[in-house]
C-alpha cells in the first residue's frame, strides 16, 4: 500500500466482522424460528380500534371497562400520545365479528367523556391468512428476481456475494423486529421490500467498482484492489445512506404512528445495508477466492489461442 | 469537446412545464360542499330544484356558492364544514326522498386549468377519512340455491314425460336422480339432457340412478353473475346512501371492495351493505284454523310463518308467490293519510303487476300477506377434520310476516305496504327494495374506518416529514457539493414537481400515507444518482483530469451504475404493487414514479444545468465548485 493517500484498511478487520455477521444472522434465524415475528393486524386478523379523548386516558381503567364488556384478551396501548389509545382484539368467535370495533368503542365511550373514534380496522381471519401468504410470496419473489438479476449481471462469485449481502440485511432486520417485538404489518413489509432494492443497489455500486478496478489496474493483490475500490466508493456509500437516513429520521419523528415501524425498519436496514455493502460483499469475495483471472475479458483468451 | 445536445434541453423543459401544469391544481385547497343528486339513476337535477336549494340556503342564512353541475348532480360550495352539515340537514329535509344530499369536497381548481383536464391527486381513504369494506360473496349459498332450482326443473321435466322417479337429490355440484328400475332411468336420460343443458349426464351405473354434474363453465358463469349482480346491487345501495365518489369494485373471484370516502357512520353503512332483504307477497291460506296453525305442521301447499307484530302468532300462507321483491321498480317511504303511520309505497314491474292483478281480482275480500325475508351472514367457528379451528360464513334467514291486509280491490302496479314499526324502518325497507336485493349473502371480511380527524393528521404528518426531510437533504447537498449541490437541489425540486404532476395525471393513481412515504424515500434516494456522479467527477479531478473531461467522465461512467442500481428498486416496486393492497400499492406507485423521474432529473436535469454554467463560452472552466 505504498501509493495510498489516506486509505482505510477495511480488510484488516474483515475476519472479526465476518464472524460477527455470521453470529448476527444465525441469532436472527434462531429468533425468527423460535419467537417469530410480532405480526400485525393485517396478518393475524382481528380488530384494532383507535380512540381519542380530550383529556389523558387512564389505561388501567380502560382495560377494566373492556374486561367487563367481555374483551378479556384485548391489548390496550397508548397510541402516540396519552390522549390516544389503541385497542387490539383478536378474532372473535361467533356472532358479528365485524362489529367488534363498534362494541369496543361503545363500551369505552360509556366511561370516558368526549371519546372520539379515530380509526377502526377489522380484518377477517381468512383475509389475514391470505395477506400473510401473499406477503411471504412477495418477499420470496422479490429475493428470487434479485437473484436472477444479479446472476445476469455478474459472474458467479460476485452474484453469490451480493445476494448473500442482501439476505444478510433482510434477515438481520427481521431478527431485530423479532427481538424487540416491533409490530410487523403490511407497511413494514413494504419497507423490507424497499430495503431489498436499496441494499442490492448499494452492493452493486461497490461490486461494480471492484470489478472495474480488477480490470483496469496492474495491481495483482486482490486485497489492495478491493480495499481501493471500497475506499473510492466510500464517500458515495456514506453520503447516499446519510441522505436517505435524513428523510427517514424526518418520517420517524413526524410521520405519525403509521409510519413509525416503516421508518424503523428502513433505518435499521440501511444501517446494516451500508455495513454489508462494505464488508459482506468484499469479505465473501475473498472467501470465494476472487482473483484477477475472474475478470479477464473472454476476447483476450481467443487472441491468446491464435497462432 | 462534445456539445450537449439541444433536444435534451427542450425535452427537460417540456416535461417540467407539462408536469408543473398538471401538478398545479394540488395547490388549490378543496372547499366543503354539498352534492345533490336525483334518486333515479341518470336523471339530472332540474332547475326548479336548483333554485329551491339556493332559496333554502338563503333563508337559513348559510353562505353558499352559485352551484355547478357535476355529471348529473348539482354541487354547491360552502364556507365551512359546519355550514356543510347544516346545509345537508336543511336540504335533505326540504327536498325529501327524491333527492340525495351528500357531503363532498369541491376542488377549487381554476377554470383554465380544468380546461386542460388538470385536477388534483386522488387522496386515499387514510388521508381523507372514510370507510373501506371488503365483502365476500357467499358462493356456497349461491350454488345451493341454484341447485335447488335445477333440481326442481329436473323433477318437472320428468313429470312432464310421465317418468316415475324416486328422488332428485342435490349432492354438492351434482344432481342424483334415483328411479325404481333401470327402464325408467334409461327413459329419463333424453328429457333430462334437454331440460338441463348446464349439466353433464354421467354414464350408466349399476343401480337405477343417474348423476348429473354441473359443467365447469356454467359454474364459472354462475359465480361471475352472482358477484356482478351483487356489485350492481351494492352500487345502487351506495348511491342511495348518498356518498360522493364512492368506489364499488370487484376484487378477485368472489370479493367486492366498497370505499366510502367521508362516511363516518360505519355502522349504518355496514347495516345497509350487508343486509339482504326482500319481500314476497302471498295469499293467506285462511281456510285453515288458528289451531291448525298452532300445531306447526303446515298443510300441503302452504307454509307457516310468524306474524311479527302480533306476538309472532303463526300464520299459514300459500306456497305460491304473487310477486317478489325483485319485481319492485320503485319504493318510497310515506305516511298513511288517516293514521299517520309509516308506510312504503311500492311500484311493480309489468310481470309483477300482471300477476298481482290476476291473483287479486280473483281474491277480493281475502287476506294477503307481506312476507319479509332477511338474510344475515355471520362468522361461525367450526372444528376442521384435523382438529384445527377455522371460521366459515354461515347465513341465517329470517322470514316473518310484517303485514296482513284484506284485498279491497284489484291491485295493479302500485300499492302500499303498512304494518311497519317506525319511519326509520319504513325508509330502510324502501331503500332495500329500491336498491334491489343481493344475489347472494355477503360477509364483511375486512373493514377499515378512518375518522376525518385522523385523515387530516395523516396529511399533516406526511407533509411535515416530507418538508423536513427534503430541507435536510437540500442543506446537506449544498454544504457538501456547493454549486453542484445547487444543481442537484434544483433537480430534486423538479423531481417532486414531476412526481406530483404524474400522480395527478394518472386517473387511477391514489396518494396514500405510505405513498407520501414513498415520495419522501425517493427524495432521499434521488440524490444518490447525483452523489454517484459528483463523487466520480471529484475523483477524476483528483486523478488530474481537466474539469471538462472530468464532467464528461463522471456522467458517462456513473450512468450504468445508476441504471443498475435503480432497476432493482423498480423490480421491487412492481412486486409490491402486484402483491400489496390499497395503501401499500400507493407506496409502490410513488416509489416507481419517483425512481423514474429522479433518474431523469438527476442525469439529464443536472447535466443541463452544468452545461449552462460551465459549458458555454469559448473557454473551458479551469475550476469546478464541487
């Protein structure tokens, strides 16, 4: 590394971080397998009611009222402020499942003055199941199509590395959602899908540069080439992640309750994605034994064979 | 030195101006309004009624605009939501049953903009408030009912041919006809084949039995028809509710989406949508005594029903119907002139009227009953074969007599139904009769109600995060890339104009809260293209290239990477659109449009600005502010 200006030696700590990444992914998979995701209303079915009162609402009192009304399994939570309450009731057996929301509101309105109904969401169990299947399918489809795209776009080793980085990001984000019991609903799914696009985008930019440098330099040590490529794209990687995070932070603080989980998923995802496009891709390239030969352009071989 | 092609400037200018023009209507805020439409579909609101509206509002001292015709309805703009509520009450009292008065928002788009077809974006229910229902049509009931009719047809065909049969039973989508002997079974083949072309007759079996299987195409047609008829009936009911800009659409094979913007009383909407109520007019079999009725065993050719107003006293009715609810062409709530009790004035179509006339002319002095049939569908939990619990819709039908009256005279196409509890019940019955009955019971499988205050909060939250996020990005780009940052920022603003313009141009596109998030996200990601280009230019400058070359290199070499990177997000947006529902689709739409427009503005837009600043003049720039 004689000619470097102020190169950061990213690859120096690659083994430590590689182990960390593997641990995080395995931990996430275990979490997802054992604890699962805290699925939102869209996927479980049931009823969610949001009410607003002119004064602070006593949550314990509201719980008691609901218990007396026969909603023992209702989950009562503050919703954004102490004057807003969200009540989630699992799918009810028997009569008038779609009218649970109204009944919940009426029983609460009896004990709290000036209570207003802000939102009722009822999702039938059948629809919930369908949405869950559909969403799982969408997630797999997105990953599958990305795989196809990358396969067309890169050689095997690069393809494997970028897709692994993608899986790494998605699994860790889902794992965090599982660990912290953050609600996972359709909007979060949208965020995860957007993350798939973003994460691959990030990795592609780095991978593109690595490839370019392999082809255009006389340097033979892959470590030096990869490190150089990462350093060259570093400002871009960080700047793009930074601007995206800026808008996500704005969404997180001002987007209201609906957008909170969405921005959480993307904030975490982009953080992990930025890291993975620097480390996971390059790390795997070394593990797979990338060398200059992988980038020789085919025409050259033909010329070599000429007499 | 390559000169930047001139057509790109023009393209840029044209796109920006075009989108800007179509984005413009979104700046003008909507004002509250009431929308008056005639009850009979397709009829215009006459000038006399329009005058009446203005007079009524003037008298009550409600400030109002001059009013304008929108399609067939009449829209009157008002100053505030308070005035709006007052005006609706006032006008619906004044105009009565013939007109529907609905709350609406009127766009204030100036005439010259409307002339070019520009209108504001559609806002999703999560931004404007309202109710969203997903209704499932109960296909099993549809098929069962139709199978019963077909089984009747089969029996009739056999009777007509004088073929003795034991039974024609229904087995799912099959009819099984059993006979005493093989001879009868063989003889039945031909008449059954002609009577029921919708079925496939199965080959001979050992026992004297014939199996008819419903054709797949007929089944499909039947389901299609049932959903379509339900959609029409629901559409009529929604119109009756007087909701402006309501949506009633089929979704998938057996579902219907109903969206009612601005509706706050979800309970009422649900009651009207989910109910299947119809009427039957039948003769009372009064040759039988009350004791006979009390036994609960109906004499042949009759049926026993409870009489609701008389402690559910059993009444014996003839099985044959004189007329049914689907023959009703019009029904209006009214009041009896003597007693003042509520009634429904009914008009029948020609078939119904003929039948009514024929039967009543022969039965003057005999009693006739009005049978009310209401189907409710509820979710019941059942235990599956493997012990798993699942919920299935189960329909229950209530049939009761609401009115028994002596036929005074031959009835024709117009008559009235009395014996109703309250004016509310009368008007609801009139509504259900008018709007037509549903072909099949429906269950609400999804409901989302968003209160108007939440809608407003969501808009505010969306706008606030967009403005703030954008401001942060603008500041960052300016500080980091200086003059080139200004180019990127102008491109970003142009990008926003294009997104809003395109969203307003596409008639089906709807802006939802996740949709706003999509725009915010593209704002963050849009600068990526510029970051890529600028970093490349800086690098080329560091490598000792001259500014002109560095610019060319930067744009050229970053292009493939930008394209590459954005394609992945576009693929994701397409998947999201196809897999998601409502609000998530809104996210997919803005994301897709945003990425396309950001590539356009970030590559062509900033390049044009760079060329204008550094490309003009004879001398190449010696230094770039980047």
